[in-house]
């Protein structure tokens, strides 16, 4: 009998992080994919990732609504609790042989706790990495709950083993998002302006022909009260620099309402003739937009992961990616308008691109499926030191 692999996708970035693994699991003769879509991946204001998942041919076994309004610390904690309760019912109904959780968002904690208390082997993708914010605690807590670790790089494997996990349960597969970057490279050249026409968005019609930048800035959970001010600093810099800009909406985190409100207020107070705002794009379309840009600005992990593989320059702002392994494409700055303007000005004029394969070679999806088909399944754990 094929092993039933239940993958829980809780957010827009989580889908791009796991998509090629979903394809490989679905195609594997010894595996059966069970797909659960939950949390912000179901919400229109965060881009309706569920629609893209369906359009790209995946059958969704369950949908779990678990996000409470508010985008603050209280609602994040309560949403996690609600997710545990709802996902326990889902797992009881689907009866998977294992549960896969992705990365380090607060919703993934609900997946990990529910699966662990139901004696289901837990598979964690992208453990062992180092960043700032609450993600650091969540990621390593899930590592201690997980039974199988599918990590992106050798340094992540070393950290997971240092945390007391058995070395024979830790597998370096690379990151599935790099698989998508590899696909996107093979699909170039593409007409970005034509690609974007179907997505709408709001704001000015931006001329992309002379170059443009991409902005992805999310709130930092441990600094959520400053989220609005952080967004204002970046808005002032991008507006002052007058670079044609494609700006993407923040993730659902504590502080995202502050980021969103800052964007709306700034948009109302200023004529932003060179900025267009989007909620979400299909993963391959988004990567094409990145590749054809002069670079990415903000604090998204896409600047650290996919952009390293693609050689897309990045200006990383603030502490959200603090400590994460990074390539030569990244320049770090603080939440300071002048610093951001200076760094983006240099990036916009940059001609050369520096590539680093830190997070895999573009074959992670297949490696993940093969590992899940062959690995020993167990829920017994002891410290190895």
C-alpha cells in the first residue's frame, strides 16, 4: 500500500516552498498525496493561494479556516490554538501515515503539535536554519517535535544534529523553492508586462522597460509595534528614488495590519506614479518578475534563497533574516530611508550577477519524495547526547 503523505500548506510562501515536492509525491508510485490548505492561504486579502493551488492541478482534500482577525500577538496565539483543534479533526479523518509541515510560520506550529499528539510521524521541511524574530523559536521547537528532517543545506543539518536529533533522521534535500527557480530559468525569456496583465493589482501603470525593482516587506513579529514605521521608511525611500516598483502585500503576521495601513495611508497622501501593488502571483510568474528586475528590496526570505540561486541582487532591510545563510547577492541595511536609497541606487545600476547554490541544485522535490517513500517511520525520540 502507498504511504499516505499529508502535506499542510498554510500560507502563500509555503506553497512555493513545497510545490515541486507536492508534484513529486503525487507522481511517486509508493506515495499517496493528501493536501490540506489552511490559514492565510484561504484568504482573499493575502492573495487566495488556494485558487492558484487548484488552478495548478492539485486536488485539495481539506480546507481549514483558522485565522482570527487582528494581525497581532493575541490573534497569532489564538489562531495557533484554533489550528491545533481543527487540524486534529482533519488528521483523524484522513488517517495519514505521516504529516509534512513547512518552515517556521506560526501556523506550522499548530500542524506540528496536532500531529505529534496524535502519534503521527512528523516531517519538517527547512529546519535547522537561523533567522531573527519568533520564527527562530517556532522553527527549532518544530525540530524537536519532528521525526524526519528534510533540510536545505549542510549547515542546517549540522544544527539539527547539534540540537540532539539522530543523524540518520536528517536528510539534506535542498529547498523545493530552488526547483521552481530552476524551472523559471528554463522558461526565460518571458514578457513580464504581459505576464502581469492578468493579475490586476492597484496603483499606477508602471513602465518596466527601463528597469524596475520588486519590494516584499513583512512585519517582524518581535518588532510588530514598529511595523508601520518600518514600512514608511521603505515607502519614503522607494518614492524618493523614483524607481519603477512592483510592491507585494505582506504575509499574515502580527504587525501586518500596521504594514498594510502604512501602505494605504502613504498611498493616499502621495501620488505614487511609479509603484504598483499586488497581492499574489503564481510562483513561476513571480520568479520571472524577480529575474527580470534590477533586484529585490525588503526582508523576504526569497531574497536569500531563490535570489541567491538566480543571482538577483537584494537589499535586505532589518533583522527578519538575521543569521540566515546568504549569498553574495545580498546587501544588508537598517530601517533608514537614506541607507535604503543608497543601497537600492547601487543595486539598480549594478550590471553583474553573483550566483550561489546555498539551498540546493533544483532537485529537492524528487529527493523529498524518494526519502519519504524509503525512510523508517517512527514516533520514538530520545536525545542522542
